[in-house]
C-alpha cells in the first residue's frame, strides 16, 4: 500500500527542523557585561542638560544636568547609572541635549565600533571582582561627543594608577536641532546669576 503524502513529508520536516535547530545553536550568543553608564557634560562655562540618552534604540538611562568632566581626557567621574543586569556591549548611542550657554539643542545617533574583543580582554585584565566597569558618554555644550571605557580599581584607595581608561570614540559631532530654549529659561538665568555662563540674551 503506497504511503500517503503526509507520511512522506514527515521525514523532510523533521530533517529541516533539525538543521534549523543546529544552525541556531551554532550562532554565538551575545556576550553580556556587567557595567554602569556614566554620562558627563561640558566644563564650567558650557553646562548642558541631557534630555535623552539611549543605546541601540532599545534601552535608555537617566542623565540630566552635567557641568564638569567633558574637557578631561580621560573624562572625570560624574553621576553613575548602574544597570540592573549585565548587557551586551552597545553598538550605537542616541542622545539629545541642550546647551545653556549657546541656547542650542543637539542630537546624535552614533554608531560605535565593535568592541567585543576589546571588552573580553579588558574584563580579563581588569576582572569585575577587583574593578568596576563604566561606559562613559560625554557631551559638550558645543555639540561634541566622546565615548570611553573605564575600569575603576575598587581597592586602590587614593592611588588611581591601576585604573584603566580607553577611548572608544575620541570625537564626533552632533547636529543642531529644533527645540524651545524657553523650557530652560529659569535654569539658564540661575547659571547667569551664579556667574557660570554669560547671559545668552
């Protein structure tokens, strides 16, 4: 008695399913890293407000006001936003910020280089049991962006000689975009009154 078309199709479907499963298992899973995000902003005289800071168009972190750290290489410590769980190394960063001094809004969607091999080496050389790792994102009041990686020695006391810093993007420039500076008028006036910036009006 000849086999039905269904019984002849079953082995083909099983073979296809096995091949698909093997292909999926062969693809390496994204490596995940335990790190925090550290946004920094322009130096005294170029304070900024970071309105949006996201990565890979999929996850974001709070940022807000920043007025020190950008002019230093490596950037100085600023506010740190710890992530709830290890994440893959981001491949892009998106940001929008406001410059108090120039009353200008900036935006960037910056592709990052593939750092996975570097991160594997850095995590071997600076293990998380001894170092805290940071992705440092810097935004200036003139529209410049920098991205660095930092490993901060937990047990070195005041001796920072064992800390590690490496540039990922040494300089990129954002575009000026539309926005309403009056949203920041009271904050700008306070900085003028404090002598932090000259009056932009």
